[in-house]
C-alpha cells in the first residue's frame, strides 16, 4: 500500500479507543483492494502492517459478531488473512501478542518488513500427527424449508419437488439484495444457502410474503468450540464455571468476552473433566498456533476441535449415540452384524467402512468421506476459517 493508504488508516484510527462499525467499513475498504494477504503480495501490504494498532483493530472486527455476520465470505477471508499477517509481524518482532500496542516498527523500511514476513512464512509449522487438513469451507447463512402439502411421489422425492418450488420463487424475484449460493435437497426439506445474513433476512421476508404456508427455520452461526482433555480440580458448580473461564482468559492471555467465551458441557473421566468450551475465533487461532495446548493452572492440557457429530458405536450410523440406539448391531470394521469383537479390528487391510462401503478404513476414522461431508456441514455454521482440524 502506498503512503496515502497508510495515512488513511492512521486517520481512521486517530486517537480513538473505541471504533464504530463505520470505522470497520472504511478499514475493510482499504484492505480488500489488495485481496488476501500472503507472502506473494507482501510488497504491497508491508506499509499497512507498520501501524502498531492494526492487530488490535482487525481482531476487534473479527470478534464483533453482529458486524462480521453481515459480510460476504470473500471479505471475511481477506480480513482474516490480514489479521493473521499482523499476528505474524508481532511474532517475528518478538513483541508479546497480548500487547500489540507496544510494537514499534516505525523505523522499519519495506525491505526489513518483507524480510520479517518471509521469515515467519518459512518457519517450521509442524502440526501434531493427529491433526488433519480440511479444504476451505465457506460459512453459509442457511434457511431450511419444508412444505407440508408436498409428499413423495413415484420417481420424485418431496425434497426434489421443494427444490423446484424454491428455484421458481428465486427466478421470479429480481431483488439484488437476495443472493443464493445453492439450494440443496435434504430429507423431506431443502437447505437454501445465502451469501450474507442480510440476504437471508431479505429472503425470509420474501417467503413470508409470497409463500406464507412454507415452514422456514434458520441455522445460527456460532463461534468455534473446543474440548479440553483431562482438566483437574474443575468444580462443575454453575456459579464457578464463569470464574474458571475468567481464569483461563487471564492465564492464557485470551481476550475477555463474557458473552462468547463459556463452558457448553463437561464430562467427568476418572479424577478429571473433559470440558467443551465455546471461544472467540481469535482464541481458536491462538490455540492452533500453540500446537493445541491450553494452560489450566496445573499444567498444559490438550485442546481438540469439537463438532456436534454423533457416531454410534453399536450400529455405526451417524446422528445418535449408542445410548439412544434402536438399530441392529452393525460392525464398524467389516459391516457385518455380530456382537463379538471383530476379528478384523487389528487388521487394517481387511477393514470395510459400513457408511461409504470403501475398503482401507473403518467407520470411526476421520478419513471417511461420509464423515468429511458431515464435518463440512458443521463448519458452515461456524464463524472460523478452519484450515486444520485439531483432533
């Protein structure tokens, strides 16, 4: 970015301690001109990263749930990439990430700035062996539509008929404030994936006006969730849960957020607890950078990503746990119906997955394409751009 662009960002920030959505919009307009931030375009973005307040600002923008939900996915990706690059600069300049306001790069020339970026981009970023990569999934603002009067008929499912009706309505509509990415048939319903929260809101109003008998349900976009494994000395009393979260925020230098950082559930295992915690996207990114470790006072414990995907150990079907299973037993290693331990359990060459019917893996492995599709559906509901899954 040229000096004029730098001055513009500095002018927007001024001496403000609190930024408004209009400030966010102006900053976003500047950075989106450059596309996603990466090493290849570091020549153009070096100057913008020299403002020591930039990391704080982009983090505020990402964590403002109301504001970011109105953005289209492309702008979210650009903003996230600039936020990541700013974190890289903080790290390579050995300034504590919790105190970005102290970073002094005013004496850096463009060459030194680009060198710092390149050094970090080429650092060893070996991830734990249990983690796995995931293709980018765009957060979707979804409407689930059911039409009661439509039933299955020969050669045509109710979902396919609902899809046709939705597509007819969309073709009839010429409102530029309604943009739909895809209409997907599901079980006795259809999912409409909209580009932004505003587009979804406008489409809901259109359906209510033009097709009042349709039943519509929206999927909420939520922050990421993690599971902390083996937390000792955790007191599950409700009034102490928030106290424990505040402790984690202070101990790990996480951003304080009483609304989004919270305990969702917990499960006692021997003398410890596994905790499912909802956190801000910026915290999830820090944990990944820390190789999946979180300090809980008595030491570091492993954090893994948590998604609401249930896989029954009895019948190997998705959608329920073993305690709720009413199906016949089906082996997750050979697809056969037997109650005893499978003789192929220790022989991976004989594994056949009962869900995708492919050889070489079992029903409980994350490489199964059926599991990956379920995972992508869950990621669509989360405001975090997953690249690796902590597993």
